[in-house]
């Protein structure tokens, strides 16, 4: 049984005449990993920005199935809908320690309140669990800004994991967007991220992945959405979609 958890209808966004997302109607299934692929500039990140309310849409709709309640997404509602994400360009609290980057997510209060809080053993235990999983526990006292690029990407994913365990929003994250989480990672770090994504799928969470590496796409995706110049070129299971002539041409035509 499949059910749609997230959907766009005629979604449209342009930047100075560039149609970044061009009347796109696409849907995402609950509990699956859907990869969004397409050439550079085809609108993948813009689509995620629209779906998470980071960037306002020009026209069309974003619909989130939230129990039986369907609605348009607004930026301030995103956390309440259980959406979380990583950024292609990595966004962390640079001047906070690795541990504090996680605790901020786990605590019920805002960033500043959380820094002056005595953290409960539950939060510390959860932070330890996610940091150990991402291989960052030894780095817990380093400032985020001093981490290597790969470690920064892993910390962003650790934060997403913490969001899935957080009661902060009253609703733990169950739709997760990863915008090129593997870029710049060493193979052993990639393996960690692959296993985290498989674990999140086993927990029933919905994941939307932007990725260029075909091997990883084949390994992880239940579904593939192909964008070309902001339009939907194909959607379906990886083997079928990746064999399509128009998909191969869109890539070779870069
Ligand atoms: N904030 C912005 N201002 C102006 N143009 C933008 C902005 N964001 C995206 N664009 C343009 O919209 C188009 C789609 O960009 P987007 O970043 O969504 O592509 P992408 O598929 O994520 O590419 P990549 O694979 O390189 O990450 C591009 O032409 C890009 O230059
Ligand atoms: Mg992008």
C-alpha cells in the first residue's frame, strides 16, 4: 500500500526570467526514499526550498498530508508539519560546539535559552547516540566552524537525526530532505550516511534525496524523480527511469 504524503500542483518559481521550477506537479510517497535527479540548475534545490517553505512560491500549491488535513505550506509551519532538511551548502551554528549544535535541536527552547540550560540526562544521552552514530562523538567539544567539510556534512545529518528524536515541535520530523548529503564525503563516511538513510526508512520516515551519484541513487531510491529545466521529465522506479532515453540524453546533454 502506498500513500502520498507530499504533493505539488502546478508549482512555479522564477528568478529574473529563469523558470527554476516550471508548473511542476509531482507527488512523494510516505515511507519511501525518493531521489530527485537532474542536470545542474534543473531546479532540484529550488524544489526543496519551495517544499520546505524557505522560498515563497510564485504560483501553484504545496500540499502536505497531515492526518486527513491538507494544506498549503508556509515557512513558519514547516516544523509543525514534521519537515526537516540539510542544505547543499551546509548550515550550522558555526560558533557553537558540535555537542551544542545537537542539544539546541533536542531542547524544547530556543538557541539562547538552550545554551544556559542544564541539559537533562535524556537530551545528553540522545545527543551522544546521534553523535556516536555519525562518528563525531570524539569531536563533541570542537566548534562547528573548525570541522572538516565532511565532518560538517555529517554534523548536519546528526542534527536531522536529533530532529527525528526531538519533541521540540510537538511533532518529530518524519519527512526529511537531503540536498546532496554525499558530496565531498570519503567512502567510509558515505557508508555511514547510507546506513542512516536505510535506518530512517525502516522507521517509516519519508526521505527526499537530491544526489548526482548514480550508484548511490540505485542503492537507495524507491522512486526517482527527474527534473529538466524545472519540469518533470520522468518519475518511477530507478531501473526503469534511469534506462529512459530522454533521461540519459538530459544528462549527456549537460
Ligand atoms: N536565489 C536565486 N536567485 C537567482 N537565481 C536562482 C536562485 N536560486 C536558484 N536560481 C536559479 O534557478 C535555477 C535552478 O537552480 P537550483 O539551485 O534549484 O538547481 P539545482 O538543480 O539544485 O542545481 P545543482 O545541481 O547545481 O545544485 C538555476 O538557473 C539557478 O541559477
Ligand atoms: Mg542544488
